[in-house]
C-alpha cells in the first residue's frame, strides 16, 4: 500500500501577525526577525527528513519559511490554490473594536455551518477556498513518486484544508488550532484514499528559541 507523508506547516511570524493586521491573500508580507528564527528552528529540527518535494502558496512568507530546505536543492512548486483566504477589503487594516466584532461574527457564522459567507466584502468564503485547494491537492496526490513532502501554507487555509482532507464539515475548521510555524503531519494511504492525522499544531521545534 502506497503511503504519502505530508508535513504541513503554517508560515513563520510576519510583522503584520505581530501587530494584528489582517493579511489574507492580498498582503504579500515578509517574515520578521522572529519568523526567520522560527523558520531556522524548524529547519534545524527537520533537516534530516528526506523531503522529495516542497509545496508553498504564491505568497513570500511561505517560501521564506522553507527557504533553508530549498537551499539544499529540494525541488519546490508554488500554487495559488494554497494561498490564504482572501479577507477582501479588511486586508491590511489593524482591527478596531468594530472590526473585531465583525470578525467574530463571521467566525461564528462559519461555526454555524454558514460557510458560504465570505470573509469580507470582496473576499472569499471557506467554500470557495476549498474549491481551489482541491485542485492543488489533487495534483499533489497524483505524484506517487513523491513519498514525503513539505507543504507551507497559512492559518485559516490550513484549518479549511484539514476539514477537507479528514472528511469533516467545514463548520468544524476552528477545532484545528495553529500558531506561527506550527506543524501538522498527516499520512495519506493510496489504497483507502484516506488521510490520518498524526501530529497537530506541534511547536516543540520552537522550544530552542529564547523567550524574552
């Protein structure tokens, strides 16, 4: 039985993450110093893994999070289908009280099963994100020669993806916690066409970083 192991990580911290600015897919930010250190710590912990391929979104912060592995010569591809959910007109803004309330209401609606509701005007809904993620992952899964892969994505996009891969309702996406440069590890069994979640929101590799 063919098995594919997927190391799925969220990108490292950006300055927008630190100050609470909504990024989404429309803000192409860089990792800050903390994010760079997180990426290095993850590399130090997992450089012994023989990754056959690296997949990232089209946004710089995911590529920078795995740049140390790319520098080893591991082939990689960028896919727009792996991008973060679009927050439309909310992107690039520091949430004020009203925007925090708006955000919480959107999340609550998604939890009630209203996953066709867009994140914001001119933004995407979780259901729209799943459509593009399915296309990207069908391509990834079709490559049976790639036994162990590293995928760098984004927080909300990971939550959405995990519900799809694990055959869960989209409304349960917030059961999957995430932090910057956390790791989810899954195995995919070709015979059953099922995913098994082995590691969730693991940040043990970040324990080496100094805490101020």
